[in-house]
């Protein structure tokens, strides 16, 4: 089903729906999408990876799997059930892979993506909660200004929003059915997902000698988990900007952070870095958290396992043409 949009503010013209063509093109799988997929036990995989790419791991880092593509990967996202992971490529194709086997299961591309190819800049899904049921959909942004909602199991594009700019990413609200898109015009656009309308934009007042919004490309946005109204953003203007959707312009900012990717988030625990991976084979464009495994803790005096456990995240991150999955501990 392709849905027409109802907007208060039009980001761009809407092309006529093409049900038949989009469905037919969605089933076409581009050749040589993935060069190799290899998975092994953490010890073996880590050893081979370090000897191959001179990658250096500090702390308890376990390499679980690696997917190598024939072109750069721009973003990645686990599905709502964490059974699959989607990657966005430079030609507008989204590949979906089984997390257990590493095999390609779905390819998301329509006629528009093929006719006007542009890198996929972000892939997200609505945060899962009791009030937000699993929808098996992914929302993707493209550098050509498109935002597409995919029903990935059926390779079907449900709707498309077209913005008159380079759209460089998107971010879902943690509590409401809303999402933010951001791009090269230094603006953040907030949409209501269910109504498919643009609610407002966040931008600088451009008043002289006052910095109350971005003045260059925006590459990262994160919502404050402790607030329904606050968010932060960062980009090329070396500033992290704080916003409140009840205020017309930014409320505060701090300088010194130059951002070229999704590098903003809120830390609930307040810890410092415990593990790191250096000398990666390419730039880090994106990462995502998947399933958690339980790590038993031991009594330091008796060395016996105790009932208290820690949640250890599985993390996938993009480095050049490689998607790598690790966990810690």
C-alpha cells in the first residue's frame, strides 16, 4: 500500500504512486551486493580479524560476525525483534540480513531509488514499548531528500516523504509517534508519523551575535530519555545544540565538537569508556545496539557465580565497506 501524505508544510512535491512498478522492482536483487560473509567463534574471528586488518581491541571485546560489501555502508539498524539487521548503501539500496546466519534475506529498493540513486543516510524503527507495538517497518532517509517507510518482510514501500534538501539522517522520539529529520539546510523537521504531517522546524533565528541554532549541516540528533520535549543535535558547525520543542529557538549550546555522523546519545549510567576498538578499516558512520546477553557475575571471595547479572549488549557498527558485530565481557 502506498499512502498519500497530508502535510501542513510541504517539504517537496509528491510523485504519483506506482504500485505495480514499485512491487516489481522491489523483488530485483542487485548483483554483487555482498562480497563475503564470515562468522566464527569469538576467539577465532577476533584473531583472524586482527591479523587481516591490524585492528586493535582493548578490553573484553568479542567479534561475533563480519559482513563485507562491495561498496561503502552508510548506516545500520537492527529490526524490532533484533533477528535481522539492515544496512544502507551508497547507491540507495537497503540490504536486510539474518543475524544468526549472516545471509541476505531482503533487498529494499524501488523504481525511485533506482532512477535517482543516492546514499541511504539513516535507518530507524519506532522504539518498541507496550504502547508502540511491533510493526515490522523501517524508516529510511536518503541524501536525495526522500524518507521512505518500508514493510521490509514484503519489500514494500508504504509511503514516501520528499524534502527539498539533502536529508542526512532521522531520529525517532522516545515516547511519541514522532520523528526528526535533519540535513544540509541547518534545519530539523519534526513529523507526526501516524498523521504523516510536518509539525514544526527547528532552526536559528539568525540574529546578529546570537547563536541559537545550527549554521551548517546537521548529522546527529538524540532525544533526552528523561524528557518528552528536549533533544540535542550536532554537525559541521562544531557545536552541540540543545532544543526544547516548547521554545522557538535553541536553549543552549557548547562548542568544540565536529560531527560527521550519528555520534550523539544520552548515557543513563554515566560510566566512562570500558572497551574500545581502534585501527578500523574505514570511517565509523553508524552503530546500533542489538540483543543483550546475560553475563553471570562471580563472588570475588569464593569465585562462585551469584544471581546478580549484567546485561551485555551486542553492537553492530559500520566501518567502510564492513559491518561488524561485537559484544563485550
